[in-house]
C-alpha cells in the first residue's frame, strides 16, 4: 500500500479561520495602540473595520485556506489596490514589524514563523511604490 504524505498548509498550521481572525484583530489593535506604528496608522482610514475584514478574507486564502476574498471583492490585485497609497521602506517596515509582533504575541514560532516572515517580507517589499 502506498503511503500518501499530506503537507499541512500555513492555514492549517496557524490554526485556521479562528486564529487568522485573532491575528488580524491583534494586528490592527497594535496599530491603533502602539506609538511605534503611529505612521502606519495615519495612512489608514479612521474606521479600520473594512481594512480588518479585507485583510482577514485575503489572509485566509493566501495562507492556503478557502478563497473567501475573491467571491466578494474580485481578484486581490494587491499592488494595484495599494497604488493610491505611498508605500516606501518606512511603511513596509512598520507594517511588517506590526505583523511580526502580532504573530509573536499569538505564539506563532519555529518553522511556521520563519516561513511567514519570509512570505510577508517578500509581499511587503513587492508592494513598495516609493523609493524611500
């Protein structure tokens, strides 16, 4: 009998829908509460509910879970949707620092943390549309 190896997706490793919701909520809570993320917070709208929902829906699919984003909002087109915002190294680094803190605070560690840090950095750097 052949053995089939199953590889857990990042979605499964992080704990699924519930944990992704917690991650997104903690990320935006940190952005609102921590002075070190004030600049990042200032480039978002006053009401973060739409941002929270869109990031949550996107991350579920991006991490290997069901595609919840596209049926509601169409193709993510991340870079195109963020072009109206000036995103340079400072904005990228604050977003990443806030996300990495949220991951750490929620106990994401080891290989999964390393994998997510690398993936978020690659995506965040690709989103830059300013030199500095």
